[in-house]
C-alpha cells in the first residue's frame, strides 16, 4: 500500500497532477566533507535556492535520514518533504552513496505513478533557471534528459561497418544513441511507465547494479525471443534547454563561455552537473552567473575535471 504520509503530501503539493520528486540524505548537506565526493558544499541548500528562483513549488523531497529531516525543518524551514518507509536493499549496501539513494526511487516513483500523478525525477546536482513544467511536451510515456553532448549523439545517428571479406554484402548500419539520464526524467502515469519502474526496481533488488545502466537497458532493449521490452514511448529533452555539464563546459563551450549578458528568455531551463566531480562549485558559479548577473562567474572552470581540459 502507498505510504499514507506521501499520499497526503502529494495531494498538498502537486499542481495539475504533476510533481517533482527528489531524494536526499545527509551526504547532500555535506557537513562532513569526508563523505561528500564533490569537494564540499551544501548541494541541498543550493538546489532549494534554484527552485525558489525558478518559481517551482510542486516538489516533494524524500528525506532519507534524521539529518536531512532536521535540516529541512530547522534550517531550510521547508515542509515539502516526507520520510519514506523504505530501506536500501541489502544487495546495494556498501555501494556508492548516490547509488544507494537511486535504488530507492524506482519503487517510490512506481507508487506515485499508480496514484495517477506524473513525476519529474530530479537529482540535486541540478540548477534550475526556469520552471521545467513549462517546457515539457507531454507526448510520450517518458521524457528524459540525455547524457549526449551533441545533437547526433543525443538524438541518435547511424554508423556503418564494411566487412571487406564479404565483398558486396559486407556493409551494414547500426544505431548509436547516448544514454538517458534518469536524474532529470518526466514520467506520465501509464501501464508502460509503471511496469518500467517495477522492472528496474526488481533488478536492483535482485543484484548489485548501477541504476542508470539498468534503467537504460530496460528502456531501449527491444523485445526478442523470450524477452519482452518495456514498450515505453520516449522523448529526449532538448539538449540546449535541459543542459548537461559536458555541453555547457566542454562540447558547446563557445555557446556559453565567455559569459555575456543575456535576457532570462535565453537562459537554459536547467543545467545538470552530471559530468563533473566539483559539482557544488560549478552550481555556485552558475547561480552567480544567471541569478546575480556575474556573467563571467563560470569562465575560469576547465572543460573537464582537470585544469587545461
């Protein structure tokens, strides 16, 4: 049965049957810098600040420990959270802290979809500059950000092989497509999305695994033999609206750096720090640039994780 506290909170915060869901534990607050791998800084605090800037109110945080609950009540003074009645599966204990959090969200999202809500899953290393709910198409079961960093890698392209040993028949085509990033993914309630969440959850319960890879396998692998694919209809989000950090800092760097004054209408919807370990420092530079008008705030950051890249 669905968590009654979660059901009550969903009823309070959802707008037009849609809600943003994020999971957080004390690692996101980073009071102990030895357990946060991004070089220090309160990611939860900055994430909430970006939500306020973008005017997002229909969000719900699953607080996974006492430290997070205390922070939200006493420091952030935020009531849009609940304590889920879920535990990290035994198979995932000992894995990366971020992976432990991720394994919980699929069962939670399945419950919310079953209640008839649409869910925008959001990681916390995202800086929102506009309300994402105003920029969704809602024409597919799943609408997701991509880890792709060019249009062809993001939306798909064909490659080819030439096996000279076969002569005339040695050519062939194959499709290449970068993985979706479930750290920013919108799911509409449908039998296909409910089944997708259940399939990912069941696999993560059964054996250790990186949830992002499991999710993409279940989304993309077609039915064959005894295997039945998920049959979800997919839309890839616009890579220049829902921007990943490799696009911003590296692949399309000249589009963004050096910084220059821009009207808010030209801002990205959000930027995801998925490619860079110094997540919080880059979040802060983006907030300084777009929210405070310090347009050169990100110019000194390298394209990759090392100086000079």
